[in-house]
C-alpha cells in the first residue's frame, strides 16, 4: 500500500469524528486508530474534567437584592444556552483568521457546527442541540473553556 494513501487516511481520520478505520486492498490491509490498544482491545483516551468552582462568599443584603434580577435573567437563559461538553480551548472558526461558524444573529439548526473545542490536541466540532437565532457568544476565540460553561445563547 502506498504511504501517500496511508497519510491521506490519517488526515481524513483527523478531520472526521471517526475513532478507527481499517482498509484492505487485496492481501494488504491497514488499521488506523486514534486510541492505543491495551490487551488487544481499543481503549478510548481518558477524559479530564475540571473540578467545580468553589461557591462564592455570601453577599450582603443590598448586593443580593441587586443580583436577584440578574440571577433570574441567567436562569431564564440557561435553558437556551449551548454549553461546553468538555474542557479545552474554544475556537470560533476552523482556521486562524477564518470566518466564524456562527455570529450574533446567525440562524442555526440542530446539528449545525457552532465552534471547535481543542482538547488534548484533538479538534472537536461542537454542534447545536437546538434551533434558533444566536443572541450571544459567551466566549472569545482562543479562550479556555470548562465543562458545562455556556458558549452560546440560542433563542
């Protein structure tokens, strides 16, 4: 099998969400996997999650009264938020300086790519789990994100 074909298969595997691929040509075959084998069984890479942040200290009464409307607003938007499914680095586009997948005002459907999160040198496309209009982008390009952190508000 030609080494150029093998390199092309590796590139295709990196670009897709596929974890493993096996190709046969006549008597030759090649298997390419993202994960190392342990005891003959493919093992997925370990997932690392950040610990939950420490609770904030109790606020004084005037500050708590002022924070109540903001908390209600955040709670109302929470069900409209698209959150980070993993810890990593947020990228708004597929290439540095490229056009963002979505911007404020963009219409999205379920399954549309919203951004990329790089985790352990792997680029993971984050898809919308709801349809609607993007009303807020909560993270800047290149910023680290935590598991469960709101990325977008889709109404």
